[in-house]
C-alpha cells in the first residue's frame, strides 16, 4: 500500500505552513531520513524527512503552496515493488493513528492564538480597537506582529544610544529562540548582541553589574520560567540597590522575554510571573497585549532609569495589530488604557488576559451587557486612578489573569477597588484566573487549567446579577 | 559571527580507540543492540506522532545518543538511581519503563507515567529508579546529588547516575553540587552528555573549557572523556566510575562525546550546523550500525537473528503508539489531584 506523507506539525503552536520547496521529484527513490521537502512555519524553514523507504510516487501539494493545514496529505510514497498504478488504488493507506479525542492545544481561546507570521501568511484581523490618547488622531498606522514591534523597539533604541546592548541565550546567531531579536546581530554586531551560555543567574547578575557601571542592558530570558534561576539577582541586586545606596547607584536595565502559558509545555514551562514581580518595590513591571503597546512601552522601559521587568507572551508574538508610524513612539509607563468603553461592568486585564476579556465583551454585548475593558499594560506602578474611575462609573469589576489567585494581581486590584471605591460597588469584585494547580500537560486538562472566555462572561454576568 | 562548523574529525575525536572498550558477551551485545534500537525506533515514532499533532509542546529526541544511556544502564544494579533533563525518553526506556506508558505520557493520556500531567519532559518511575524528567536546565544535578546523599546517609552501596548536557554544564548549581559531592564523598556519577550543541550554541561558543571531563578538577573529582558512540566504551568507563563511587571514594565525572542527529526539539530547524556534519556522524559513528556490524563480524548472530530483533522492536513500538493513541485523555477531575498528598 502506498503511504501518504502528511503536512507535519513542526512547533507547539503551528496549525498551517507553506510548502516552500520539494527536494525530491516524483519518481525519486527516498530513504527514511532523507529530506524530501522544506516547510516554512511562522518561525523558521524546516526540513521534512521521509519516515519510510520507497519512491516518491506523487506530489499532492505543489511547492509554493501557502497555508497548508497540518495533516493535509502532501505526497504519496510507494513501497518497494509498487509502481504508479498503486496510486490509482481507491484509498492510499495513511500511516497515522486516529486523531486524539481533543486535538492538541486547542483551548477555545487559543484557537486564534497560534503564532502567525508576516507575509505570505494572511494577517489576522487587528485584535483590538485602538483608543489611546497617547496616539494623536490621524496618525498613520502600520500593521505588524508583536514580535516585529519588539524588535523594532530594541533596534531603534540601540541606534539612538550606544550604551544599549542585548544579551541572552540564543539572541544573536540563532536570532532568538522565538525570533524576537531577528536581525539585531546583523545590524549591531556581536559586541552589542551577545549570546550567553545557559547561566541565567550569572548573566542576569553580570547585566546588573554593567548597569551599575552605566550601560543599559536588555537581558532576554528565553522564557521567564528560567528567570527563576536569576531571581536573587533581580530582587536583591537590581531592585534594591538604588535604595540601599541612598540613591547613589541606579540600575537601568530591562529584563524581557515570554511569560505565562505557551501551549502544552507543562508545569515547569508555563507559569505567569505577573504577581511575583509586581510584589517588589524598586521594579517596574510591564505586560503589553498588542504590538503598539509592546513597542511604545519597550522603548520607554529601555530609557527608564530603573530596572524594568518586561513580560511578553509567546502566543501573542505572532499576532498582528496596528502600530503608529511615528518616528519616536514612546508610551508612558504606569498608564492603563481603556481598550473598550462601556457602562455596565469593568473588566481589568493585561497581556494574554486581554484576549479573553475582549472576546467576552463581544459576547456580553450580545446579552445587553456593556463591558468596559481596561488594559492595565503596566502592573507596577499600577494605574489605580483609571481603575477606580471606571468602577465608580460601572459599580462592578472583574479581573482576568492566567496566574493563580492567592496573592495574585487580581487580588491586589480587588483590594484597591475596595479601598478607593467601596461605596460605588454594587457587587463583590470577581476574579477569573488560572486554576490553583501546576499547569498540566494533557490537552484537555491544560484547557481547564487556563482561564477562558466563558469564565469571563460568567463572572461578568454574576457581578451584574444576570 | 559563527566560526566555521568544526570538522567531523573534531566532532568525534580523541577517545575513539582510546582505552580498552569492555568486551561484551554475546548476550550483552545483543541486549545492548536491542535496547539501542528500541530507543531509536521509539524516538522516530515519537517524531512522527508529533508531526501528526498527537504529541504537543516540546519534544526532544535522543536519536544518536543511544549508546550513552544503554552502556551506563548495563553497570547499574537494583536500588541505583537515574536522573536526567528533558531529553529523557531513552533514559526511561533503558531503565525498563514500559514504552507504552512513556508514549501515552507523550500523548497526554491517562495511562501515561504521569497520568498525562507531565508530558515528554516530566516522567518518573520510582519502581525503576528513574527520578525524572526535569525541564529546567541543570536543575537535575543537585537533585541527583541529593539522591546520592540519601544512599550515603543510609549506608548502602547504591549510586546515582546524574545526566546533563554540555549546555547544562555551565549552570552554577552544577559546581555547587560538585563541591558538596566531593566534600561529602557522595556516590554520584555525573554523566555529561556532550552532544556538541546546546540548542543552537556550539560548545566552543559557550564554554571557556570545552574538555568537560576537566570541570571537576578544582574539586578533586576525577573525570574522563569517553567515546559515547560506542556502547562498549561507555560500559567500560561506567564500570570504573561505578566501582569508584560504590567504594566510597566520592563522585566521578564521565564526559560522553556524542551527537544528536535531530534538531534540539521538534521545532528547531538546526541551521547552525551543516548537513554534512550530521551525515558524517551518522555514516561513520552511528552507535547502532556499529554494534550491528560488530555483531555480524564477530559472528555473534546472523542477519536473520538481527532481522528478527528488528521486527520485534518495531512491533513493540507500534504497540506503544497504538496504545497511546487509543488511551483516553485523563479524567477532568485529575486537574485537582496530586497537588498535595494527604
Ligand atoms: C534554566 C533553563 N534555561 C534555558 C532553558 C531552555 N533550554 C532548554 S534545553 C536548552 C539547551 C540545553 O543544552 P544541553 O545542556 O547541551 O542539552 P541537550 O539539549 O544538548 O541535550 C535550553 C537553553 C531551560 N529549559 N532551562
Ligand atoms: Mg548539548
């Protein structure tokens, strides 16, 4: 029986890819392990190897095809002794077990969250309306991914200031594990774009030392899960030295990288550190949800004379949204944004949580509930005034975060609302969060562990007594 | 910019032929061959299942490195412990864990070793002496040292084999462990699987001292480089190290010179090395081909017998994949279990 070769899934978040090139022709002999085709994913060009010996009988998807869904048959391999007449057999055997009951990594909210690349892939619709008083009306907008926006922010600041440099694992030659530093080595050279060994505690401390000496490092953590190795330096050295030195020694440094759950990478690789860093006086903490905020706030973070923890999100890297075409677009740190005005309930979110919040708002609108969405953007210092003003208007509040509830950011927001707007509340503040367990690997459990649009909708209805 | 990729002569250097590889009995040769092949076929299957979306997240294959874990396992005895990082499927299978349970875990199913909650990087079997399966680079090193501490505390002569990579060898906690292990004479064999790359970083770009067997020198820990592509050499070195540890002399370092054929994980295009480099190792140093050739040359078995092993191994792996594919996902109630023990 001929064997179908299927479009492979080549990364945790891939749903489709481009068939860039066939390296074998129909009729060519192939051996298990031979590279037969090249596939472009959002992050890389990958080689497809044959898993069986035989002859490439037929190419089903020609090269140059774009957006080929994972698991689409792309070619047929004939076994020893079979000739092309076997291709006419009604159904070639597919060497593949039945798909699992719930396909991998498909939490409802993540369906559209697959990292998307720039052209030639279709850009998804902008993920949120733009209502930012810091962007002058009539500004020309360019659609780009958050990944590109972050890269541009770093590149612009590096052009502007020779003391800014980037350091981290795989940031230079590999172009970033998540391709956020793409092209920086080529433009700025190895003196300013530095690959480190896998020594987080060491290079975080080294970065802090360089900052004490007046340089302005951007330290990338491959993910914030690995920054736990460096926690002591971040807190004891970066955050506290200005104070301990009586204001003498500041630490102008940015620690950035993806934070929060990715897809199916289990407990040690999916954790939201928003609350952890928010706890620490001396640190500023930023967590943008879209490309414009990512760019404007990263530029601000690099210029800020304090240590800044910049929490990105792997799932958001590939999402496109409009970014203002302004020569030097810098946003203020510590200012939340009303992402959607409304009157009935205030939903407060940031980073990935905004995805749930905005979708929930649409559903709620259908039920006649007009939600106001606040994108916090900066977690520390927290923009209490914007939250309080909104709650004074709506009388109800829901917080959304991937992190755990105990001592979470939602808990802090709820406390501030109680302290500053108690008399305006018509219902207790509700918190939607990650479940109180380490992140499980199994697809179905992971979906349950994460917050969902449905939970945000339910919480909003509950505080509206609906 | 990148230095030119090292020539293959440098990739698999020095130790080839250095020291006398253990001679294996016929049974040992065949058992080692079967085990290495089982790991290879398991990993190939896992790669395919990943491509079909049956396995998600990160999946790090062990293809090319099989001789290391198989050779080391041959010197262990009941009660010994094994611990490693996330490139762990081979270690689990070599420890005697059931490929069905490992594959089911890779697929996130209820009869996986961690009930589907751990995935590729996090599996354990206390029964088989396998202590994980750890996702944070270097974290297993102090933990393995602690397992060895328990052996010493209890006064038994068991050892802990603690595996880590060339990249992990730069983590600070490795050296904190080395110091304690030697200070307290802990029975731990540190096996550094030097496959020349940590993700996209060649060892020459990350390490001031690339002879990793010397990394214990300032702690007075003996170490040696071993041809990690030859299961006999691994076993010989493992025997020596294990005896040293069991006798109460403290830790030992074995740097296994090996190579991974695939990308770092399933999503790594591996553009940091040439295809020629990979092919060179595959063609001339493959641990399984080498064992097969040796078995035939020494007439330990004929083609037929080897073919029979091959097809039995395929059968076993197909069964594992069938099992994993049809095993149900964990029950939703499992979300909240195992956070605490009552
Ligand atoms: C503390 C930490 N930092 C970074 C990572 C991401 N990471 C996973 S594997 C890896 C490379 C490790 O290379 P090596 O130790 O040589 O082992 P190999 O993958 O070659 O088996 C990196 C950087 C991690 N998991 N943990
Ligand atoms: Mg390595």
